[in-house]
C-alpha cells in the first residue's frame, strides 16, 4: 500500500486530512467519493469524463499537477464559480508526487 497525505476542504468548509492510495489508479474525485466528502450525486456526475464540472476544486497548495488538457479547459470555461486555481478533480491522478496536495471543493452549481 502506497498512500499519500492530502487535505480536502469540503463544501461546508471542514478540513479533512486523508490518506489517498497511489497504487489503485484513482483520481482525486474518486478519493472524495470514497471518503464521502460530498453528498452522493453531487460530485462526479459524469463519471469522471471531464464533462460536467461537478467535481471542480480549487488547488490551494503548490503541488505540481499534470497539465490541463483541452477537454478540462473547455469544461471549466463553461462552469460556475471558476477561479484561477480551478481544476476538475477527476483529472488529477493520485500519484506519489501529489503528496501534500491541498484542495477545496467548489460550491455545488
């Protein structure tokens, strides 16, 4: 088991320090769902295909993330509550280099 420590601030403002597995090919949205940090049916509605922005989050740490792809950029261009540090959590893979990642879930649109 190869876990990393990350911090997720839920939509109520509660900070959760959690262990995220890096050996299960999970993305951040799946980690949020597995820890039930957002009500069922309010995050990852499209199943992680970068087609709905329900999993939008704000990256608060200086963690190096994979470059944003065109589909993620296009979805964020249409989403509500977008900030300069917005990303779709379904597009952030849980990798060892994500250790220390801190994000805040965007408000539900």
